[in-house]
C-alpha cells in the first residue's frame, strides 16, 4: 500500500518538476503528503480482496474501480498541492478520458492478475503478472498525461506555493510557456472550459 502510493506520487512530483510553464513551481507539503493516501489505501483494499480464496473477475472489476479511483485521486491531490493564480481550468473531455483510463486500465490489470492466479504453469503465471504490472504502469502514465492535457494554465500564472526562484531544468515536451490546453497545445487568451 504505502510503497505503491509513494511510488505513484514520486512519479507525479518528478514529472511536474520537469514541467516548465514559465514560472516557478512549488508544492504544499501537507497536500503532497495527503496525495500519497488515496492510492495507498486503494492498493491495500485491493490486495486484501484479491488475496481471498476464489478471487473472481467480477471481484477484480470492483477492485479495479477502487484502484482506478485511488490513482485518479492521488493525481488530482498532487495538482491541488500546486495551487496556481489564476486557478487551473479543467477541460471536461480529456478529464473524462483520464478518469476512464484509470478505471479501465486498473480493471484490465486486475483481471489479468486473477487469471494469473488460476494458471497452472508457473511460466505463464509469472508472464501474466509482469503484463499486469506493465498495464498498471501504463495506466498511471496515461492518467498523468491525459490529466495534463485536461489542465489549462493561464499565461503568466503563478504558483502560490513557490518559494525561492527555481526553474525546472528539463522542459516537458509541448508544455513550455503560455497556457496549456487540451492535447498539450498552447491555447489563446480567455478561460473557456470545453
């Protein structure tokens, strides 16, 4: 649980450190710590439910919804730990895709785990577990990038938790300067949510 939550949040914070929007970034320590909890709690619940005897694909679907919600909540708590002025505007289409990616990816990965537990041949069990791990990793990355595409950051926005001036040294592709709109494209002036 905690290892999954801290790993997920570490990936998010490191990715955001690579983000260069033309202003200094910082994080609210307490919200950053709280952002560890949703995915850690979800992973603990899922591990408990899926290690019970006779785990079924139906149980894996319920667990996938829980894990997907935990992944999404962790991501958006991470964004909340980086408050901007003016605030980030969220576009509904890419945001819905990010949430769907979290749910569907988690469900598919957990069904793969359940099926791996039923596999008689050790080689196939191990391969299926590796596939499931890869699916979870791709799900987390997909949620991250789809949510970034959903976020619109106004030109000259400033981060309210930024301390001493410090610029990210590695710009993230397609996210440098200006306002970032759907698909990571810089958009024009105004703050219209699609």
